[in-house]
């Protein structure tokens, strides 16, 4: 199978595959620095199509990560029933859209973002034995 360096690399690679941009896919797979994935231009990417399936890909990537990494799985399990948020002002899809120190991270109705990463982590956590 294909080996990914991170869930983030997996997601960017899936975007490129969805767009059938195999050059971008190869560039993503060759890139070691996750901060550079967003700089790789993916031609003909339909964001409507990506937005419809991104949560499924996020779950698949997280499932694979926690199935392969016992220590990460233990850390996630140790969060118990706590609500998890990806507190970042730079991401309104995977994060809350709020800075890490913002007290509004504890109030979902005050988020500027969707917090898809936090929600997906909680869903994965509920499946861990």
C-alpha cells in the first residue's frame, strides 16, 4: 500500500487524486514538509466535490493513523470524554477559526469554523477499544 507521512499529506494527496492531477499528487508525495503542501497547485480541483467527501477522507486518515500508532491511540483515549477542538485562527474548516487562547473555543456556537478535526478525533476516539 501507499505510505503517508501524515494525515495531512494523505488529505492533500486525496485532493490531487480527486482532480486527477497526478503531477501534483507526486509533488505532494515527494514533499517532506507539511507546511508546503498548500503551496502545491492542484489543477482542476472541484471544491464542491472535495467538500462533499473531505470528512470521509479525514476519518479514513485518522483511522489509519490510530490503528498504526499505539502511542497516539493511547493519548487520544486518555482524553476520555473531553470535547476536542483544533484551535487555530488560520483554519475554519478543520479548526474553530479561533486562536488557541480564545475562551470562545469552549463555546461551539461562538466558533468561526467547523472544527472538523476535533469532531473527527472524538468520533475515532469512540471506536478505540
